[in-house]
């Protein structure tokens, strides 16, 4: 019962935050569209909405650790393991902007989808080659404008909780554009918002930023080794985070 009451509180707070943020982001989008074609400013404000929602949520304790990025305007292809929808709220705490590659269904959520489009996030329809090609072209556009992109190369959350194989797309993109890969390991969000229910659970979660992996000099023939190297980095860090979270507070 307590979880249900607190969940109602969190969803009400989230709705209020969205109602405040939509007009503010719309105004920012109009004011900065010409001077900021990469939508860096609007995107940063959108991520702040997620941070505010977490701050108002008494059930979640989220934090970020790891490598500090000294030049937030250098474009990276960031990749992370996918635990749950709550990954978005956790990774949004990182202090630089990244445009998310997300399934199109999320963009159809009223107001949420509007903000994602204003922020410059990128929609993709699963299972459609044309949509994937269009989404990758949008990723190239964001990177060329000096803004990082955020891709979850597992494609979808794991049904078992095990780290799934990584797809090649993010790594091909990084090699093509000459951008470094920024690995991010996520742990603790899996049960924060269980799939198929509106009830929010208590959760302690961590996102750890790992050292960037340069792609300069690599070719498409190097993509499988690059993909496997990054997956191993994330898997090892993820296992370490789970051990940290399991330790007594």
C-alpha cells in the first residue's frame, strides 16, 4: 500500500514537472533555434526535468560516478547497457548533453514526446531498415554539430537481467564519424519501474562513466573487436556496481 501511495505522489509530481517544462522548453527552442542548431541548451533543460523528477521521488537514490569529461562539447557516441525505462532518469544526471536514440513509441507519449523532439532526440522504429537508416543519419547530424549521441546497443532490456549481445550500429557510427566511444555501465534500475505496472519500487542505482575508447585510425573491419571490447568493459563495470549495491549501506 505504501508503494502505491508513494507511486501516485511520484506520478503527480512528474506530471507537474512536465506541465511546467513543456512551455519553457518551447520558448527556449524558439529563442535558441538559430544560434544553437544542435539544440544543446534545450536538451540540457530536458535532462534537468528528469533530475527534478528523481529529486522529488522518495523511493529512488540515484548517483553517477567514474570518468569526468573535461570537454562536454566534444561529440562522443555514448553506449550503455539497458536495464529499464529508469535508465533515462539515471543517465540524465550526467553533466553534459547527449541526444538519445529511442524507440518511436516513447515519442508518441503526449508532452513527453514533444519535449524529446524539441530536445533533438532521435526516434527509431524497431524492425524497419529504413527507419534505422534515417535514425543513423540523424545521429550523424547531431555528431557533426558537436553534440554526443546516446545509444543502447543491446536494443532492448534483457528478460533475464543478463547483459545481451551488442549490435554493431553504434560502433560503425563511431568509426565512420571518427568519434570516441564513451562506455557507461548502469546497475540498479532494473526493478525501479517494473515492466507492465505503474507502481514504482525502491531503488538504489548507479551509472559509471568509463574511459573513452578512441576510434581514430579504425576501419569497419575493426568494428567487431571494438564492439566486443566495449561490451567487456561495461560488463565488468556493471558486475562491480552490482557488488557495491549489494553491500550494506
